[in-house]
């Protein structure tokens, strides 16, 4: 199962016994899953849902809370909504239900956002609003750079109402529009974990946190490996360049090179992968790495000066192309 399916399965099983929370969740679910329709000149309330389990639960809640008998229909998906889904319809008494849930105002006008009495309710009611919205139109992507918890909204007013509820719950949500469709988006790992926990998906929140931490550890290891590889590459290139310059220096100076500088140069060529500190231990008596570096530096400087005087290619000219950047 995908993360989205896991979250919805867990949320479907959440049963808040408080009447106001049940009303808030059901109203939000209806608002974000379809809402109002006109059938035979009558107002109908309809919700299109992804699972038959959720559809049956919505139908049961409608009967228990509002005393209506909804119709359950299996619908084959098309267009943007692929796969089969389930519709819960209330035609007989639909207008009364729409008024009771706040989907219609007192003048029979559709409410484009969410009823004010819900968005100003308790934290439990606000969490129920988010739970209903996610069950209706939510999705959760895998942890990573583009990770997001998203809810597709029927109107920008509904998106803003959902964002307002999120902020009161401490969830940093934002409203945005993608291809003309309003969405509410929660990004960043901790914010997504918090949103899941607030909605009541405790297991999904813990699973998300584990996946996120595992991915962060893996990314950290990869960064370190790449960093080490880059350092090794640079060190190898530096060693090749240094040896090429030393070889050219000994060639330019020939017999004019002082013995202690020749010794340092020949050590460099004999132990090409060794560090300066390691080179110093091959000398009797041993030298510090600074002393070895100083001798090699003077060797190169003497050779470059002689090359300039005699119009010869200097030590840098011996460095293979691509290593002198």
C-alpha cells in the first residue's frame, strides 16, 4: 500500500465520540469530496470516495447524525480520477442536509469555504476538519526533497479555511494553485509528521518519521562518501602534478641542483602517494613535513628561475592538462 492509502486506512478507523468533532469531520469530508449537486431540480449532497469502507462509514454517519438514508453507488473512474471509487448520495432531503451541514447558507447559496462555526471550533474540531479533508482529497508523498502532504480543494475559499485551521493547530500549511486547482500543501518532514499526528494517524506519523530519518541518514552518508571521493580525487591529482613538476625541475637543473634538494625531489618521486610527513621519515635524520615541503618548494623555485633565464619551459609546463586548474 502507498503512504496515502496507509494514512487513509488509519484515519478511517478513527472515531472521535464528541458530536461537534463528528459533525466537523463529516462536513469537511462532504465539502472536499464533491459537495452539492442538482439532480432533477433538487439539491443533492454527494461524496465521491476512494474506498467502499470509507463510503459505508460516511453513509452510517449520515444516518446516525442526520437521520437520512443515503444511496451508495460504485462508480468507474475516468479522466483525472482513475480507478473505481464510490459515491454516497443524498437526494431525498438533500437540501435540508446541505443546510444542516452548512454547505448551503440561509439564502440557499452554496458556501464556498467551510462553515464559520467549524473553523472557529475547538482543536478537536479543527483536527476533525483536517481529517475529513484528507480522507476526501488528500495525498502524501515519500520523504525526500519533494515530500509533501497535499489536499486538493474545491475552491480557493475552502483552501484558505483549511490553512486557517492548520495554523490554529500549529501546522505550517500554505495554499497554492496548481494548473488552476487550489491546493493546501504541508512541506518539511516535521510539519508533515505533526499534521499526521494532529489528524489522528499516529502510526502513520511514526512510520513517516522513521522513513524520513532513514532517508536523512542515507543522504548524510552519501554526502560524506562523495566528499571523501572528491578529497581523494583532489589529493591524487595534486600528487600527480607535484611529481610532474619535480621531474621537470630535476631535468632543468641537472647537475646544478644541491644535494639536499635533490634528495627531497627524489624522495617525492620514489614515494608518489606518500604524505609530506611520511616522506620526512624516509630521511636520516628524519625531517618534519614543513622541512620537506620547504626543500621541494626551493627546488621548484630554482628550476623555474633557471628556465626563465634560459628561455626553457618551466616546471608548470610538465603538469598534465586538466590537473593545473
